[in-house]
C-alpha cells in the first residue's frame, strides 16, 4: 500500500511530503524518489495511549512517495516511481497565483497526461485483440475486449477511469494494465496564508468527484517545526482545531480502503492496518503469519464499549461486552483485539 504524490514542479509536493512524514522530500539529496511514512492521527488511538501509558506507541501509518521530477523528461520519473502506487495525492499550486482558472488548468494538465497514457494502453491492447484469431483469445481476453471499448470512450471524453463506475470484479480484470486514472485520487490545494478559502473556490470551479482538501504548506511547515505545546497555542491563535495535514493523511488512509484495529497493553498500544472487510484470521496475519495459521479465537471489545466502561478491560468483561469471535468474524474499524492462537 502506497500513496504517490503527483503535481507540477514547485507546487509544494516535497514541502507537503516533509510535513506529513518528517522525512526530507525528493531532491534534497539528489534522489529522484523518496519514501516516508505518515502517522495517521486518530483520537481513539490517543485515548488508548492515555489509558495504558504504554512503553511503545505505534499508530497506523500511510506510506507516501515523493518524486523529484524536473529536467527534460519529468514524466518519465513520475512513470517509473509512481506506477505502483495504490492512490494518487495530486497537489495543486494555489499560492503563487491564486486564480481559479490557472489552478484548474494546472490540475487538468497532469490529469490529461494520465488519461492519455491510459488511452494509449487501451488502443494498443485493442489493436492486438483485433489482430489475434478469435480462437486464440483466452476467456480473460474476451472479457477485457468487451470492457475496453467503453473505457476508451470514457477516456476520450477526458474523464478518468475511476469515474467509469467499475465494480470490484472489473477492476480486478483490469489490474494487469496498471492504469493511472483508475487509481483513487485525493486533490490537495496548497493555498496562500491570506487566502485559505481558495481550495473551496478551486473545488467549485473544477467540479470534481474526487475529494478536495486545502492546506497552507507554508504555515504548516512552520507549525511542524514547533514543540507540541507551542503547536497547540499556534493553532488556537489561528482558530484552527486540527492541522490540515492530519486530515490529508486520514483521507489518504481511507481512500486506500484501509482501517485499523488495536492491540493494547502496558508494553505497547498499536494500530494495525488492514483492508476494510478483513476476516479475523487474516487480520491476525497482519500481526504475524503464524497468528493466521494458528488462529483460534479473537477476544474483541468495541472501542465505544471500552470507553463506556471507563477504559477498563475488566469492566468490559464483567458487563458481558467482551466478545469471543471465530474465523468468519469481519473485523470492524476500532476493534480492540486480543488473539488466541496456537503455533
Ligand atoms: N508562499 C508559499 N510558498 C510555498 C508553499 N508551499 C511551498 N512553497 C515553496 O515553493 C517552493 C517549491 O516547493 P516544493 O515543495 O519543493 O515543490 P515541489 O517541486 O512540488 O516538490 C519552495 O521554495 C517552497 O518553500 C506555500 O504554501 N506558500
Ligand atoms: Mg519536490
């Protein structure tokens, strides 16, 4: 799982990457590509840490990739380093020239590049299908050849594949193409300090289905350099409850279809990252492969029951709210789990 950061040069990609991951962005040491993990802010997690006061604290993480794409062939660097990304964070410069049309054009410029790239893939494939004898086509070929012409029309209309209303099976059928515009996308407008509402202006003007969030990287970079207590003061002075970068990380996390369950104790409170709709043994496998094989039962407390019982696991058990779940249990976001396994 990985989120690729896309955007024109000087739009603030590396600045945002650094704010989110605390890792120096691409280009700082001459690399074309830098990876970093961003902690996902989660009030529930903070609360669990407060109750357990553990030695180690391990929040959920989202990996981001920052590409330093400059020079004559920036697109090549992007292609090489972001093709494996599961989602795209598209950064728009909204600070240097806060003009809606310029921002929308900047967005379209890269978006059209991705759409064109996908269109070429489809055209090539359809050509190949046309040249192949019907009998030589596999079942998968046939299903692809039925699906692709409609998708070609979507792209020709300038729309990304993620807007084509594809279902899970169709997306699976298309996975080998590594389409760009099929990836879920979060749009982030990097706004000027004195023009925080520009992200909303952009969203209205662009009329996108994709989620759009605003951030002023300049302010948030200053914020990130402060001690936690000073951060709170600084935010309060601006009338902001939470820094925007936290919301961006959370949106990326859910855009990638991920959720977390918790394991708790005095040694460690940890948020484990799993895809939504994961069954208990697979979730156990996120902790250790052996736990999946040797899975017996999961003792589960819901986060809300835990809080209702004043943060006492014993109280949860005493009130009959501790559930013993088996192999078919689908883990819910925020479950607090203790595994029983046999290895
Ligand atoms: N005024 C202003 N400058 C910014 C902001 N975000 C980034 N910059 C500056 O814009 C330049 C390019 O930023 P960078 O993150 O390297 O862009 P990248 O090429 O997309 O990675 C740097 O000099 C940043 O300091 C912002 O919100 N406001
Ligand atoms: Mg950069």
